[in-house]
């Protein structure tokens, strides 16, 4: 039960962090927000190497292990989380969290295609339920203005993109976990990610590193979100991966849709929509069938 508990704790952390991000993103470029929260998390994680013997352990890690640790951070936290923050800004917590939490489907697909795993009836049923749940969560009807419809579509696409990238990065994480404790795992990849984001922020395409545009409230909530998700959430998730493996830890950690819907509707004041709530429940049930495949 310990591994399952770690997975559920990671889901709670990620759902709570979405509320922090939603507030911290006000008036802020999602790329800049990702850079800011990554820097805050990196500074705190860097203290890990102040403990005796920790730096020495870093230099004896196999090159392959370092490669997968760093790549998982760049792909999952760099690209995936930027798409996630962009979606949060466009369509809110109560829709982004359920959609992006379908990442277990994307981590299972490579196993089916490349590792020869069987496609069971549970997997087919679970996939259908997830698709139905996503339709319920995202369907807007025909009454919204054209501009709002485009915003919704872009937000949904970003959330699905985040789920796909996360699913792939989880496989990379599993490869980099051999012989590494969870805190060191995050303490390695977070500073590398921050440096890359800072460098890419110099390009016009990302909007630049305009940290002067961030207000104290932005820094506060982005930092809280970064600590909650990047340090606590990912540490619990890595512990779960090491304890019970990818196929069980990943779906369990994705139960955050229900939490995200509740946070978005009852704490952030997003529109209360029973269709979204029910759709989120369907997504969770669908993921449950995927687990049992």
C-alpha cells in the first residue's frame, strides 16, 4: 500500500498546485511562468547537495542514468508543463486537469506498439470511457462566440499535448531511476531545466525572460505551485515508481481530475457544471479499466 499511497499523494499535490498556477498565471506568459516556478524549485532543491557526500554521489552516476534523468526533465517539465500552464490559462483548472490526466494512456501506447503487450477488453473499454469523459468535459455546445470556441479548442489541444508528452517522459523517468534516490533525481533535472528555460527565454518566440513583469503575487503563487508540484508531487511520484512500477503508479497518480474539478469550481470560482464533474468521473473510471488491462 505504500507505493499506492505515494501515487495518490502525488495526485493531491498536482491538483493543489493547479490552483496556485491559475492565480500565478494572471497576466503572465506561460513560458515565463514555467521558468519562474522552475527557478524557485531549483533553488530549494540545490540545498540537497549541501549535505555531506551528496555531490560525490552525483559524480559516480552512470552516464546513461544522467542522460535519462535530464531528458525526462526537459521533455516532461519543460515542454509538457509549458503546454499544461498554457491550457490552464486558456480553459481553467476544472477542464485542463481532467484532460491532461489522461497521460497513462500515452505511457501504455509505446508498450503496446513496441513491447508486444496484448490489447485486452478492459483496455478497449477504458479507452472508450476516457474518450467519452473528455467529450463531456470539453463539449461547449453551439452558443459560444467564435473567439471563445477557438480559445477552448486551443486549450484542449494544449492539455492533450501535455498528456502525451508526460506519458513519454514517464518512461524516461523509469529508465533514470535506477540507483538514484528521489530527491537527487529531482535535484539533478530541475537546475538543468531552469538553465535551458532561461536560455530559450532569450529567443523572441518564447516571449523573453521579462521577470520585471512579474508581480509579487505572481512570484508567490508560482513558487508555491512549483514547490507543491515539482518538489513534493514529483518526489512522491518517483517514490511510487520505484515501489510499484510505471503500470500501477501512473494511473493511480492520474486521479487528480476529480480534485482539479473541485478546486476549480469551489475554490477558484470557475463555472459549476455537473457535466464537467460527471465527465471527470467517467475519465477516472476509464483509467481504472486501463489499469486492469
